[in-house]
């Protein structure tokens, strides 16, 4: 299990008017990225390897450009 105690969580700047349906990302930890539901900050978080998260973000950006 990855310790997320030192995580610095942030929401996307594009999540402003979504009515609270947001995710938060912590990308300040070595080798991992945490993802959690902003409505439940004490709940479970998903943890991805940094390279896996980067590939996901790149894929999303690619899809948006189509």
C-alpha cells in the first residue's frame, strides 16, 4: 500500500462549474500519482505509477484534439 500522507491534492482548473463532480490529483510523490474523489477526501484513492498516469493524460489530450 502506498502512503499518501504527504500528498498535495489539487483539482483541475477546468473543474470550476461541475457541481462538485471532480477528481483531485496528487503528483508530488516520488514515482506515483494519487487520484481521489473530491467529494470524499478521506475515502479511497487510486494510485498509478507516474509513467502510467502520464500515458493516460497523453491519451486524453490526443482524444480531445480529434
